C-alpha cells in the first residue's frame, strides 16, 4: 500500500474581521482571466468535476447541498462507506471552493457541479488503492473532469493505470505537482502521468503578491513577507545571527548591527504578548537590516506588523518575513559559526512558489505542464468559514475550473484539444531578475483563461521533446492544426532558442512541419519555444531538445525491438531502458559492441528508449522513440504473480493431488 499525501497546507493568519478578509477575496480568480468568459455567461453550467480528496463540506453556504439539487451532486465516502462524503478536515472543501464556490467567494466555474470522493479522514495520508478506486468510481459516475490534489513523490503504477483509464474515456484529469520543491525531479504520481495536466504553483496577483526569497549559504528557504513589510529595491546580503525571541535583553548580548536577524515566534515567558511589531522595533533599534521569525509550532504562518495592539505611531522600519519552524531551526543550527544570507522582497505575481515540485519526470515529456496561483488563496473552509491556503493543491483546481469553462463553451472538443488551448495560451513566468523560469519549474507558463477562451486555433501536440545526435543533426516535428474559427491568412511562426539551431517550417493545409538543424557540436539539453501568432493571439509551444554525442537506433521485427548504438568514440557497454508510454512499464537490457540486444513487446504503443553508453569510464546518454501499431490484438505477456506463502503450499498440494489422480486414471 502506497501512502499518498495531500499537497496543500494552510497558512495561519490573524485577519479575522469580515472587512479585512474581504480585501483578500477573489484575487486569483479574476487574475487568471475568468472575467472574459463570464461576460458571455460561461460559468461552468452542466459540467461535473470530481474532487478526489478529504470530501467536501456541502453544508458550507458557498458549496451548499448534497444530492441532485445541491452543489455536491454525488460522490462516495471510501472511509465510512455508509455515510456521505462530508469533509471533516478542510482540504477537499478548499479545493472544491477554488473550482466552484458560489456565494461570498466565487470559484473559477461557480455553476459547475461537484462529485466528492472522500479517500482520507484527517488529511494525513491515503492509500493508493483508494485513489485508484475513486478514479474508477468517478469514471462510472460520468465526471467530465477529475481533480487530484494528492500525490506521492515517486511513480505508482496502480494510480497511473487508473488515470490512463480515465483519459481513455475522454475525461480530463488535472493533478497537483506536489510541494516537494524547490529541488528538481520531485514530481511523483499522479502528477508525473504523461497524459494528465500537472499544475505547479505561483503567487497570486499584483496587489497581493509581495513575495520574499531567502538563501543562506546559497540554500533557498520558503519565507513569507509579513503584512506591513514593503518591497526592497535590491536584495539584502549580510551575515545572519540568531537573536533568541527578539527581546531587548536578547539583543543586548549580541552585535546585530547590519545583520539579518532570525528569532523565534512568541516568548519564553508564559502569557507574555510579544507582538511581531515589538520584535521588529527591537531588531531595527539594535541596527539589524532585516528580521526572520520562525514559528514556535509546526508549519508556516502569515504574520502582521500592523494591528490594533501596536504602539501609537508605530511604523515598520525593516523587512520582516516568517518561516516554517523546521526550516528556522535548521538555519539556527547552521549559523553557529556565522553565515551569509540573501533576502529579497519584491512584487511578482508569477513567481513560482519555492515549495512547488519541479520536473523532470522523464526524458521524453515535460512536467509540470502549467502553473497557476497557489499561494495566499482564500477559499472555503469547513464550518462555513474561509482561510488562506497555499500549495499546488490549490493551483490545480484553478486549472480544473478553467477546463469546466472551456468544455461548456466547446462541448464538441476532445480533452487533448482542451489541453492544447490551456497550454499554448499561457503567460510567461519570470523570476525576481526577469529571467523566465525553466520548463522543469513552470512548464509552459501561467494559466490565462481569457487567452484560452478567445483562442481560435488548436495545436497538437502543445509541447514536445526531440532527439538529435552527432550522426543525425536534424530534428523534424509535425503539428496538427485545427481552426475553431477563421482562416490561416494571419499566421506567423517564430523560433526562440539557441543560436546554433537553424529553424525552418512549412505550413501545408492543417499541418505545420518544422525542422531544426544543429550547426555546431554543442552537445547537451536545450529548451526553447516555437511562437505562433494567429489572428492577434500568441500561442507558445515549448520544447526540450536532447543533443547527444552518441545515438541509438531501434527496429521492430514482429514482437521484438532490436537496437544499434553509434558513438564516435570507442564504447564498451550500454544499458538500454525501454518504457511503454501507455502504462509506464520499463524493460531493460544490456549491450556490448560484440553482442546485440533486443526486448520483447506485447502492445501497440509508443516506446521510449533511453541508452546509457559507457565510454572510457564515462557515461553518456542517447534517446529514441518508436511507435508500434502492427502487433496482433492477441499478443500477451506471461506475468509472474506474487502469491503469498500459504496459498503456494495449498496450490502445491492441489497440483500433487491432481498428479496422483492422473496417475491412477492412467492405470
């Protein structure tokens, strides 16, 4: 049993009054362009979105009603099977609110209906078995979209098969990337699924997206600016010092002048109210340039410097950020001998959140697919409330809601065509220094529903990976084009990529054929974009190009794949991995210059081939793909079944009895 964890977390916050909360409502929903379809009356009517999570609080006024006449029209409780899927945790209610809240808060698609599948009671974890069963149940219940804001940090075959089954039934599947960033290769199942749309998290919008970055000895940490802090013109780069609880007496004992100070939240004196504003004043008066406050309990929090209990005339003097307790303690332990820290505060709505999981998942396709707001999302909470939430859990339902709007407008389109509209009409995502995030961090870019809604062109595939090598420097790719409206009269193609790549294209009917020719021997992996301008809409097709010194060719003979390796230098050994794109199954074999290699195949599919070639003590890669469509339908693979020890004994006994009876009968 695989344990799967929820990929959202709650930011504790002290904004309690209705007016204060109202200032934070409905930020991300209009920011991603929902106002454009709403002008046309497109609001998700008639679309059913399955939420596989902790259930949904269908007593919440914004998600009210259980049954055919309610917001939550169906679903299933896999935890207590004789009870409706009522959320007692809050996570599923927050996710559903982003999709379809209809009350004080408006979701992306407020008139869409929810199918709630409760696979966890407390949000701590859930078995992969229940997620798989919930996906199958959503298929049977006629879901148009499945939102899965759950995940593991590695591939799970059972979940992958269930997601693939949904995709084959023309159901759109949206998955959260996970909160295991900022490291690369941190997306697991179901976020790593080839066919689903995997969503990473960005910050919110221009008016609420003061973001902060912190690095200590070049290691990044997740920090949140406190309400009342302002942006910096340039980063603060200074030594970092621990200052206890930030009291005056704590700071008298140390030299904090021009330092970045880190202190613990709260006080060591029971009942003492040591407000953040007091800690900030103490730090600033002692000469510190910035202040970090780590939590005195698990989790991260959103703090306020400006509040009703602050001293008269108080005004923040230095920037203050909050940090998770675990990371705060880690920093505290690491600075015993003094370290240098880099802190920056700036406005950036499309800054990829530090926690958002990154790719790559595979050398043959791109993940995440897209990013959407997932920080400071104020959504529906259990018991009729609202709360700030952060995580890719809340980025994913922004995309699910967007799909609901596009399906309502274009019910005749296939799910892969809706996917194309979403992924090719994104907005670029840049870091604090104006550099676009890589494909492994931000996918194609940030969701823009308005652009997708107004798009008149479908491009398939919406992104791609190509392989070139020293003996084959030309990559070609064909795209299918489908006009929703208009003609190809206003059609233009541009290339954004490395200078040594010569790009050309030909448009023939509804097909766009592109060619990329390597003019130099700059081996490595390269990202780029093909930009199509059509009828005043800009479409982005990101790509990853593998330019390798060696290469591997693949040939099919009946039910076998045979391989040949080329390398300009003398090679001694190669390990070859072949992945079935349909189910992720991997077969491996080895090869030497004097011994050819092959593997058996049993299914018509696209196969991804990855060769690790050993050359004079070093290893280099080579890639290839092959599409198989000629195998007979009755091809099969003998599977080894894992049978427990006791049943094996019973089966052995039966075999012996059958053998004895057979001997007797032959007499």
